[in-house]
C-alpha cells in the first residue's frame, strides 16, 4: 500500500474488522507515519464516542492520538481544507454521507483513512461501511482472536441485548468471536438470560 504524500490524486483507505482486531491501532500507526513525514494531518471521530475522552482516538491497548469530535461525516469538510491526510475512526457512526465525504476529500487530492466495524453484533453489514469499501482504493480486513476457541475471529459478540440501539461498551459487554462460536443475543423474557436466535435486521453499537 502506498503511504506517500498525495500529489495530483488522492485515495481512500479503509480498515475494517470486529472489536479487538487492531483497527484503531492500525489507523494510529498510519497517521503517525504521516506526521513523521511532515504531512498535514487532521483526525476525526464521532461525537457519540467519548469513552476515553473527547480529544483523542484511543485503542483498546491504550495507544492514542489527538482528534476532533464531529457529529456527522459532513462536519469533517469544515475542518479539512489544509490537511493532506484525513484520519477517521469508528466510521460506522458518522452517517450515510461518509462515502460521499470521503470521495470529496479524495477528489481534492487528500489521503483519507477510515477505520470501523464492517459488521454489527448480529453479523450483518454495518452501514455505511459497505458503501465505503466499494469505493476505496485500499482495503485492510483485520481479524481478532475468538475468545471461546482461539481461532481467527471476524465477528463481534454482544453478551446482552438490552440497552437500545447505541450502547457504549468494551470488555464485559463485547468480545471477538469466530463464525462458529458467534451467537446473536436476545433477552429471555422468562428468565432474563441470553440465548441464540437467527440474525435479525442490523442495529448499532459502539465498539
């Protein structure tokens, strides 16, 4: 993958995978290399995610880099004029305009790097990441380790179904699972225990 300074043409890079697969670490690594190369970098994350503070992107392993909170993808455009490299974390929470915004920035000659979940906790495509994958020049799919059997894990397991459509959480609520070990939780109304159920329409969760 080319990590040089954009000249006449920009491009889009997307890093996707389940929770605990190193997406944010990879995003931070690429952005730090751009900073070392003295490129002008602007970094964004959705304002809904302030688990580790409002002014940094932070990985589960505590790597961090300063960032700016934005409520939607379109808000990125107001802060990106001078940047050569744009970093975006948790892209799945920035709304349906993210692919258009990423295209606009790349068309301006910028390098756009987006990290996010490609599947929700039910194993279904997590919009708008599929649309972004379709227009990206470079795609990296990261895998975690299944917390049940130790095999490569491409899905995010949620332990409890309650909490509404947006649930901020980490260890204790979510973990990585392989295809075989992954189940979809629902509340057992009689006993309050989680049980497996066939996949249903997608929901949103913060990872």
